[in-house]
């Protein structure tokens, strides 16, 4: 029997820039389907399609293809193992800001900044009230300066970040903004660490891996398109596979990760020759468009509520702000976030939210 294979495609990648106004969401889909089964599904739902490759955005623009697109997603989600992950990149950037520009200050003082997910609560608070409380332009300037400092890692970029924080009315939220406004050496050192990046691709991929590890009955492999960010992290995925230390981390009530992984190999393929990767393209394309539609960023081509209703709870992961702090605390109670971040920084050269 062939080893189970998950096919992955992504959407919304903008590299280190998580403030791209045109692409607010980033995500990826992993679907366990063979190229043969995928080709049959495509033929069944798009019998007259002449294009050499099934592409969500090209199809969704044509009204006659919208219902077949919904029907195809329904068939995939009801008949195959599948998970889709979508994150709000601005929220992820704020979480990363807390990881590097805030948490090291508390760590040096023996406090667990991540206890029961309080970093998610603080990030949600910053996301929701930050622009109003601190001034939208000044808050945006802080996030831009943080992105630049992480990328450049120069004394000038770090100074610009501290100055951006000092220009804010930071005493309004001293627990989140005080460390960087006061030039915490621990935080500046964390930001300047080689390998630390605001590129979200690995956060997305790690979330998929967490779920694929649960869905896979045994050893499995991954095939992904040759897109820039998936190529960029191909080597890191291989390092995940090669990591043989036995260790396990609890992330939330429903998610965790254990090494060694069941994932045994990762391969790049040309999406034009892989109907299974094309199916993944349709899934993530529709999910990202639904997120844009639900937040009013642009008129959707497929009804967002209908798209989201196709998913079971365990088939969809989202990283978006939530101001239901009690629910968030319960969801992340007992999570080993601090230990996990330290472990990933030590073994893979980058933190992960």
C-alpha cells in the first residue's frame, strides 16, 4: 500500500511584510488525496474545463463555475482528510512583537509571559484598541519599525523601533510597550538574533503539520507546489523530518506536536502536473477569499458563509484576534508555549507563535 500523501498549497504570502494592505490574510491547505482521485473529482465537477491547470481565482471570476467550486470543496471535505489554516497577518505580527519586543523582558525577571495564553489576550487587546488608544498612524509606525528592525538587525533600525515606541502614549499599555520604550537590552538582543524573522510561512506550515500528524494513520509524506515561500522553507521542513529527539509539547486544548514526526519526506512538484495540488489551491483560495469577504475587505465571488459552513471544526484552523479573554484562557490553559518557543529557537533557529 502506498504511503499516505498530503498535498499542500498556500496563498497570501508577502515575505517578511505582514502589513501588506492588499493581502491581509495568509494561509495554506493540506489535503490527503491522490492525483488520480483529484483528477476524477476535477473531471466530475468541471467536465468542460479547457485550462491546463485548475486555479481558484481564474474559475471563481466566471459565474458558471461558482457552484461547481462549492460542490468540489464539499466533496473534498466530506471524502478526504483535509485541513485549512488562515491567519490575520497583522495579528500575527503583533504576536511576534510580543514574542521578541516584550517577552524577553519578563523572562529575565522569572515571569512566564505565555501562561494560559495571556500573550494572545494581550495581542488581541493591542489589535483591537491599539489604534484608538495610541493613535492609528503612530501604532502603525511602531509595527513598521518592528518589521524593519527584525529584518535589518542594525543598531539604526533598533534605535528607530525604540523611538517609535517612545512617540506613542506607551504608559497607556505599559505591560506591552514599556520594555521596548525603555530600550530593554533583552528585547533588543532577541530582535537582533540571527534567524529571527517575521516571515509567516513557517507558522502556517507548522500549524498544518500539527494537524496532519493527528490525521495521518502512520508515516506520511508531503508534496507541495514550487511557490517561493514553500521553496524557502523546504529545507526547514526537512530539518523537522530529520529531528529525531523524542519530545512533545501541548499548545492548546486540541493541538500539540511530538517529535520525531510521522512526516517522513517532503517533495516539490509542479502544480501543472499535480491535480492534487490544484485541489489544495482551490481550497485555500476560497478560504482566503472568504476571510476577506467576512471582514469587508473586498466583495467575495463565493458566499463566505457558505464556504465556511462546508468545514467541520477540526478541518479549519484560524489565527485571529479574540476579546473573549475567558474563553481564550480556557483554550490555552496549561499550554507549554514558553518551553516550545525555547526548544524551536534552540533547534530550528527561529521562534514560532
